[in-house]
């Protein structure tokens, strides 16, 4: 039994928190809203009202063995990604009793565009998008701070699962989809991602850095064709997306993410080794 503190009980954070609570850990879940209190309590979690972007709410944070920082950006708040990912993290770090481990959920977006090449934890980071730039700045903040030797950074590929990432409405519209040939998606099912985080919390000594992906980059066009078949829709039609500055295309940052380090270190066996198993089991909804 351990004490865990979770910032960001969204799609991923909630899945991890439920696992910890189910095995008897004391899990404190930070939420901005009193409206979520009953929901969190029903999952066996202890709600704590606070907002990472409002330093005055981060008082009396509990001392815990493990802190999971999985805060996502919510466009409804009207705040910038920098305010959430960087300033919010800074607020927490300045007020958090130092845990044994801080697990920081980052993104493989920090690598930027690699023209379809493989990237691993030693590859240079050249983020292009606003979110990736902010997340990489948050990584740098941690690496220079008091918690640097207690931090494990987890660079997540695209997390999918029920209701996430299939673009079902776009497939159903039967409009031509701007998806480039020979471009890749890097994915991890939410249940596998949660299991990996739980394993890292138990078995990895910080400081450390891992990519978290299923290691089987998906051809984008094959991915959406499979989704259409699963939904009982006609095969989608594709067009080449328009080029943007520097001849880079707007349909994504094309790279293939290696998780060999993670799989070797932890001997991880995925429940859903590719999106095909994941979507077949989960259902395309």
C-alpha cells in the first residue's frame, strides 16, 4: 500500500488512479471542480480541490510516495498551453512536498518532424507545435529543478481507446481525408499506458526518460481504412494534404517512435500490441 497523488484525472490519469485504488493504495486526485467530487469518490479516490494555474489553491499538498503529473490543456478555460503546462507545473513544484518519484506525462510531439525516420530517447527534440513546445519547456523546467533527480519523464504517443482518435464522424461523412502517403501514427492504448505507468512507479528508479508507444507505427491510411471497416463504412478516400512552410505537411509530424528501451528495461507485454487488437477489443466508438 502506498500514497499516490494524481494531478490530471482525465483519460489517462483516471485509468492509472483506478488501478492504484483497486490494489489498495491511497490515491488523492486533484480536481478543479467540486462537481467531480462524487465521481472521484465512487472510484475509490480522495478528491482534493486545487487548480495548478492558481498558486493560492495549492496549499497543504499532501506528502506522497508517488506523484503522477498528467495535466492536460482544456481549451474551455481560455488559458494558453504555456500557462497550463509550464506555469502550472512550476506552481506545483514550488509547493509540493518532494515525493520519492514524480512521473511526468510528456509527449512524443517534442521530437517534432522526422520525415518518417525512427526516433528514440537519444534523438534531438525539435518541437514545432504550440503544445509540444510548452511540454518540452515543462520537461526542461523539471530537469533544472529541485525534483530533477526524482523525476521520470514519460513521452506518450497518441493515446487511444473508447471514444478517442478514430475520427469516426469524419469517416462517416465520406469526405476525402487529407492524409499523406507513407506517413505514420504512433499509438498506445490507454489501458496499456496505465499499466506501464503503474510498472514504472513500482520498478524504475529516477531520474529516467522513456518513450511510451506500442512500437508498431501505423500507416495513417491503413489506420483509417481499418477504422472504416470496423464501423461498417465504405473505404475512405484520401487526398494529399497541402504543403506548408518548408514543405512540411499539416497532417502530422511524421516519425516512428521506438519504445525498445521501455520494453527491454521492464519486459512489458502489451495487452494491445497494435491498434488492430486495441480497436477490435474496444470497439470503434
